[in-house]
C-alpha cells in the first residue's frame, strides 16, 4: 500500500469512527461465518450494531448480504440486515469491535493474515473479542493470548465471550445469558453493551483466565459425557462426569491464577451443563458417536462442523501437566481418542483411582 493510500485509508477509518461515536451504532466485524459466528453476528445486529460478517464461502456470504440467511450453518433462520463479504478489508474498515469466531487451531494463521489490515483499517481503539473455545496445540496458549500476541494488543483491547450459548437456541432467539470477560472492566462493559438484547443478557467479569479455561475444558468433559451416553449409561454417570469435570476445570484454573467464583457461574457450571447434556453440542454429539462404536474419523464426519474438544484435549492435558494439575477425565478422553485406551475401560480406570476426600479436590 502506498503512502497516499495508507493516509486515505486512515482518514476513512477516522471518519467512520467519529460517525460511530455520534450515532452510537458500533461497527462490528465478525470473522468466521460458521454457526456461532453467524449467530453472534445476529445478536449484535439485533442489538443495533452495524455488522459485517466475513468468511471464505462466497455463496454463504452473498446470501447473508442479499437474503439475510445462512442456510449452510443456520438453516431456516431469518437474520437481521447485515453485510456479508469474503474481503477482510471490507469487514474490518472502521470496525470498533472485531469478533473472532474461527476454529481455535487455525486462529493464529487467520489472524496473522489480517494483522496489517486490523491495524490499518479498524478503529485505533478497536476491541478484539474471542468466541473461540480452545487451547492452541504446540504453545498451550489460550485464544486471548494468541490474539494479543499476533495482533500486538494491550489487555484493554482483548475480550472473550463464553457461557451456556448453544448457537441453534440463540439463533431461535431463546433467552440465555453469557459472560463478557476482559482484564479491563470498561472493555467488558463496552462489549456487553454491544451485544445486549431482549433474549441475550451479558454479564461482565475481569477473570479472563477463568472464563476462557471454562470454555475450553468443558468441551473435553462433554466428549466424555457423550461417550458415556453413547454406551447407554445413565444420569448418575452424567452427573458424576459433570461434577468431577468441574473439579478438573477449577483445579487448572486456580493453578493459573483464576478466580474460584468463576467456576460456579455461567461460564463454568452453566456452560458445562449445557454442553454436556444437549445433543446440540458438537462435542457431546461426537463423544456419543464414539460411544456408539464409531472410529474418531467416522465420528468427526458424522458430527459435522468443528468439535473443539478433540484437539484441545491434548493441549489442555499438556498445560495441566506443566502445572502439576491432576485431570483424570481429560487424560482418559485423550487416551480414548488416541486409541491407547479402549472406551470400555475408561469408566473402570477412573473408578479404580485411589479413594480420597471429595472436598480435597
């Protein structure tokens, strides 16, 4: 980009930012046109934001732009007016909020390809928000850490959204709540204001670590819950997995400096219950397919979409071991998915562990 072009782009971005402040209508770029990205774009548009949804499938984005539908990921859902594009520059220009909703294991590459555009075209104080629920393989970093590192962002420009937020239910505008977390309370409030509607209630939290870990680890527990249900096991087993799964999430979170109160809230127990119990959860469905006897490859194909818990289970276990945190359910899921532990032996392996006091953790 030439000096004149850069100056022109900067001037246009400044003009759009000033217009937003006057009209109080935030311009938001949502990166990722899958089910969750499209659903959150719908929430933002319903809340009064000027939303542009970016993705790679031209047919999907053309339909979002012209008919306000995304039949590939949200069949039958009528979206509010919003823009759709495959050009990241179009999505990012003047955006005061940039929402990232791509599979966690490709987040770094996606953001690296857009780094210059974010700095050149988005508002100077734009907040980057993660909807992603995973831990990066190889680095064991949370998604907010990846975003901050790649885009060179300070704490006050990073946030995450996480809670009991199954996309099909939100898309049907069924009432739910969520948590907007940032180390900056002002940033969390800013994002919460942008996504607050009559059916979607955001709460704020400054425990970024705890909220993010809840979102990543609950997917692994949901895989275990799905495996159990696929084997025909009942509610006692499910309740045990959810409860002891929360213990594992809490252990890891506390070891990383999280606030204990986070784990009993919407991002913790709330999201864990929804993901472990609902057939709408991809991780639950994938685990159920494995429990019914499908191979991992067959289960992934049958599930469709991205089940973040499969790949994140390895990185979460690495993170736990690096901090000397015991996570037996997570370890068992990793072994089953790797083929080193027969699924039929998982329950017996967990139950054969040495007896201990429940309150000891």
